[in-house]
């Protein structure tokens, strides 16, 4: 016979097992809130939750929660009432649905209470609400279909992209989006993938409600029930039309020079490679490399815009004088290549080259100025001198430099003896490779200080080469060769990483952080992996980007302004400072400066050398400083070597200075030792009227 217990709500009895095993908490209280009856689940919800053992006394928080409700029942002579209460547990809060029933027998009044844990349902409801809000407000278009592909849901982003309201497409299959420009094979592959219980990812050219098309990047996934059957499909898509258009523009930019509309270097290599693989005939074919003579001077004196007009004029004349039997390309800067095809003999090549020289040397109108420019041309015979595109271009380059050495405005054919020059370059390349591998390269650090108090604000990292045989090799001797051979890329990467480590080392010693300034070469700036290299250098050193400054020369920026600005913006977005080095020497017009996302200008040392003797240099320097201030940029003067120059810079409110007056370039150990002793350079400021700094730990 089962044990039974009095059911507080009636005169009947209930099985004790039901009472004990119920997933509903049950308890009975008297009118003094003492517990008379309680099942195990109620014990868990009320006493165990509070870390107490079952007894007639209710936990205080539970009693406080239910007391107002029970007293309200008593006061209103009501029999029942239900509500929700929230109790805190040792791990989490618990939401309970609670029902009260008053039992009145003679003078005995009791309250029968049932408890249900609604926390999970409430949590699920909250999660579902959050999920719905996320789907509705996501930037992606979301569509859900049933297993037959009929649309059951679409979010507002889908309507924004396609123009179809959600109620218009309920029950439809998504094929109304087809533009008929996506192949049937693509759709077969799509459905074959998802019906095989796999996710499909790809691009579709879809059609909007108004008939226009758009590119959609889609992820379509099957949704399964507990038995693994497909019950829904979910499509999440993005409108990538602008990306596609941008890619098309990039494709054009990748193969054509935007200034002259000639094929660019990549286009040239592709064309030459195809020609070498399938030569058109057995006649002579020549590759010409043309370089404008003294183009930099024209850029410097007349401005970059005038230089652009000159380059476009040269491009037009090249296309005219070479006609249909040639291909013309601009490799970059003032370098052009021309391919002569099907020449009868060497004399015919010379005749055509002379026609080019004659036409290009004719006067041309650039704004208010009439100019006559000349070119130097290097010639190599395709298939005779080499059948390799790189070798041919190198041969033409060697011949072109030979023509320049012969007085410019002439041409030269590649000859075998020119390989001696190439061999010399290879030797330097070999030595430079060994220098990098053999740790012959190092960095010297030259401080930059505040012109007012001598406080060190940054250090410039300068490349040094200690050759095992030749000793110290000056940078102006080996860096051009590193640039020419392309070794500047790995050397520059090493220098960038080494400089970042040095800056982080200073911080790790607890010293005040300072920026480290690193020069970028032309090759580095043009390298597509530049941004990756910068990120990796910062990451390897664990250096915050705010402590790195990159220096770029004016001439580098002027070669291709749109591309340069784009690269600068990408670097700037990383949080890195940007400086224009050797300012005042690259071009005469300053209008482009406002377009560049730079932070600082470095006045070229050539302007300071004759100060205070040269009044013109003083005027130029003061003008640059004033202009820079007006643009909201910082300015630094490099090459400061004496007190007179420093006094002049202070009078002009120049922010910062750098030069032998401050310090010669130092090894990292020497600089680190001095910086540890003091964060000021007395050599530069010890002749000031006052030399007091508020930081007592850095007195000097």
C-alpha cells in the first residue's frame, strides 16, 4: 500500500511518489509563513538554492518575495493568485512562476503554493528575440525557405537590395531573382551541393524588381531536424556590385597607365612574354628603352602638373611616330618602352630610332612655356641578345645608361662589353646579400629633439654597412645599388623590423617612449606587400603603431600621385605617422601637399647649410615653416650643425630639429646608454639661456 499525504486543496489524498517526484514545486504554509509540507523539487528551488537545509522557516529572500502577494490575498479575501518572482542563486538568478491558493478551514488558514522554474523559457525567449533582431538588422540579406525552396521569411535588408517587399515573395521560389546571365550549370551545382547536405558559397548575377542587375555573394546552407532531414534552407547574401566595379577598375589600372593611357610595366611584360613565346617572323625585332633627359629638373622648376602634361605629350608623339608596327608602354616615371617589329635590318631600326629622337625633340607648349626635351634610348635585339624578357629589359637599360654617358639625346645598342657593368651590379648584389645574411648591416640612430628644450622626441634609424673587406661603405654608394637590384626590399624589411625592436626595447626598460623614424625607398613604397611588411614588423616587436614614423621623399610621391595617396592612406589608417623627407627638393608646386595624409615635413638640409649667410635660403626655410604651420602639420629641420642655425629655427617656431649639433648617428647601445642617463641632449641646448626641465630624474 503506497504512502499518502493529505492534499491541502481537498479532502482527497494523492500518492506520495507523485508528490516527491513532481517537477512542480509544492509547499504548504500556515498564516505565519511556516512551512507545513514541501516536496523535494520545492526544497531545491527554495532552500538548496539559498544554500540552506529544509526547515519550517523560509529563506528570507523567498519570504520577502511572496509575503506581499499572500497578504494581498488575505486582505482581499481572494482564493488564488499567480505571478512571477525572481530569486538569486549561488550561480545564477532563477525566475519562478508561482501560484497561491488560500485554504480556509474553520479557524485554520493555509496557503497552498506551486512553483515552476520558467528561467529556461524566459532565456530562450530572450535569445530568440535577440536572434530575430540580429537577423532583421544585419547588413546581409537573409532568406529562409522550406525544404521545397518556398520562401518563408526575408529580412529588411533583402528588400532594400532587391526592391521586393517581404509579403510579395512569401511562398515563391527564389528563381524570380534570376537575371538569365548566370549559367544553368551554376544553379545545378548550387542545388546539387545543398541537397547533398552541404553549404554552397558563390556569386550570382541577380535581378532586382526594377529589372536592374546586381552581383550577389551568397552562402546557402541546409537546416536539419533531429533525424538529419532537411527542413529549411537559409541564404545569407551581400550586394557586391560596387566591389565588382572596383575590381574592374583595378584590372584596368593593373595594365594601363592612368596618366598616358599607355600599357604599363605589367602590360609590357605580358606583351613581351607572349611575343617571345610566339615570334611573328624571322625579321629583326628591337626593344627600345627611353628615358627623358633631365626630367627631374623640369618637375622641380615647373611643378608636377607641368611634368604630367609633358609625359602625356611624349606618349602621344611616341604613338604617332611608331604607328601600327609597334607597341608603346610607360614603365613608370619618365621611362617608356617601344617594341619595333619586323625590321629588315639594323639600319632600318636606326632610321626609325632617329625619327623618334627628332619628333620628341620638337618644341612643345607646356602652359605658358615652350620646352624642348630630349631622350636617351637603349636598344636591344629581341631573340638575338636574349630570349628572356628580364634580360632584354636589363640589356636595354644598360644601353640606355651608356647613351646618357655619351651625352644624352642619342641612342646605343646593347653590346657584350656592357655585361661588365651588369657583372659589377651582380657583384654588389652578391655582397649586399651576404651583408644581410652575414649581419654586416646595422642601424644607427640619430635623435630628433624639441628645438626649445632639447627633449628627445624621436630617433631616425639610418642604414649602415660594414663590409668585411672594404670597411664602412657610405649609404649613398650602396643604397642606389640595393634599389636598382631590388635588394632594398629584404634590406628595408630587416631595417623596419630592427627599428621597431629598438623602439620597443626602450619602452621595455621603463624609459619614456619615443618614435622611431624609418625611411622607405621607392621599391619598398611600390611593393604590393608593403602594408603586410609593416604590420608584421610591428607585430614581431609588439610595438604600438603610434611609435612608428615612416619617411617618404617628395619625388617618390610625385611619380604616381593617386596611387601614392592611396598607399599613404592605408598606412595612415594603421595609426602610423607619415613624414615627407627632403621637403622642398622634389617639386615646386605645393598644391598637392593638402591632398597627402601626412603629419610632418622634413626641411631638406640643403636649405640650412648657408644659414644665416644666404638670405634666400632663410626666406625659403621660413616660408616652408609658416606654410606647414598653416596646414596644421609639424615640421622638422634636418642637417642642423651650428648654434646660428638653431637660433634661426627657434625664431621661426620650428618644432623639431636634427643634425650634428644635436648628435651624430649613434649605435643603439650608445644611444640607449645616453637616453637612459637623460632624455635630453645637452650638447644641443647647453648654451641656451636656461636649461631646466621639470622632470628631476632627468636633470642634465
